[in-house]
């Protein structure tokens, strides 16, 4: 595929978080191919830019544009803590680099400092070190993943302890629904229908991602309640396992109490064989053991 020089500049300037930045080029070539073109033109480059703006939302794009331009932006310090001396790791979703809304970043940052403090207070690194019977390697690490929402971009389901922000949607009674249908077509869970007054949510289907509130330009949809989903016992290792849900919707205190239970049970479980991992403890004891 050939590239127009200006198209290269446009695509390279699309503000994206580092983990997905290289997809923009692939996406532009995809768009060109679909139109039967052998060259990425400036029109295709603009289309690519618009596609990412629509996918990530105006707020995130604006923030990342400022970052790319070297302007001061407010990202929580807790997103960038380096802890090489600990035997836990906390992985964050792309919201770490601004690819999300303030609401989701706040929900993550609200959790992060107390979560780290709790891991230290419980002595997770010491517990894992004391239980090790072989040289300390990456499989000894207690893996935590914190995601801004239930889109779960960064592997909470393959982590020992995964947390996702959740946002229960509701209707802002002061705003008038225009029945534009944008929220209905946005919701990939098909959890929204419209009646004569406006949106109606099927909370059995809704995963509480906050997306509908973000796309409703009339401000009709809002977050009625914020919380967290907690999953435990996942691993992508030689015997992969998907983490199981221990709390569908809880608050910050609930997350910390579950974490404490997890670490206490891990500490009390004797090592059998060469290595003990938290995911093996969950498998052995069952997820019900960790509910609080
Ligand atoms: S709730 Fe908002 S997005 Fe949905 S139909 Fe009404 S105005 Fe449109
Ligand atoms: S919060 Fe997400 S899943 Fe729930 S209704 Fe809105 S868009 Fe659909």
C-alpha cells in the first residue's frame, strides 16, 4: 500500500494511547483497501482520524491531543507508581494514558491508593516470598488489573485479582429525550429501549459501561450509582483460567474487604509442591470462599 505524504502526517498525529497507536496505520490501509485504493490518501487519513475520535469519544481525544502537544494534563500520580521491590503488580487499562473519560479515571484513582496501601498492610510480598520454594520468578507475582469500566481492555479476567469500574445508568429527569436513537444503536448489549418518555434500561443485560451516558448529547442519560466489579483467580499461564466473579457490584470498601479475604486465605494455605499461586488457591477453595 502506498501512502500520500500528508496522509502519513495526519495518521501519525492521531492522538492515541501507546498500546494502540500502531493500529492507526493498519486501520488507514484497511479503509483504503475497502475503497479499492492502492494508496492511503488524505481523505482516507481524515476518515481514520474521525473513526478514532468516534470510538474513543471527544473527551479522551481532546485530552490525548493536549498530551501529544506537550500541554499540562491532569492524570493521577497513582497511575504512574513504580514498585520494583514488591511481589505484586498492578496493571491499568488504557485510561492510564487518557483514553477514557474523567469519570472512569476518577473511579480508578479513587481505588488505587487504598488498594496499594492494603496490599502493603497485608504484607502480600512477604507472604509470597515466604511461601516460595524456588527462585522468585514472574509466576510468584500476585497480579492485579484495574480497569476503568467493564469493557475490561486489560485482562482482569486473566489476573489474580481484577477490578472494573461500573456505572449504573439512569435518566436525568430534567432533560428531554429527542428519541434520536443514538444510545440504542451504541449499546452492544441491546440493553436500551425507548418508550414515549425516553430510554428504558434492562439491567439484566446492561454491563454498566457508562457508554450510553457518554454518547447522549442531550444529557438525558446519567450515572445513577458507581461501583466496582471484582473477579478473582484468573491466569494466562500454562493452564489458563478465566477469573470468576466474586462481586458483581460493590463499593471501594467492598473491594478492599475482598482483597483482604483473598490475601488471608492465601496466607493460610500451605504450599503443596513447588509453588503456590493465588489462582490455584481459588481453584481449590472455590470462589464462594472469598465472598464477603
Ligand atoms: S436518551 Fe439521549 S441518545 Fe438516547 S434517544 Fe434520548 S436523546 Fe438520543
Ligand atoms: S451502560 Fe453500557 S451496557 Fe448499560 S445500557 Fe449503557 S451502553 Fe448499554
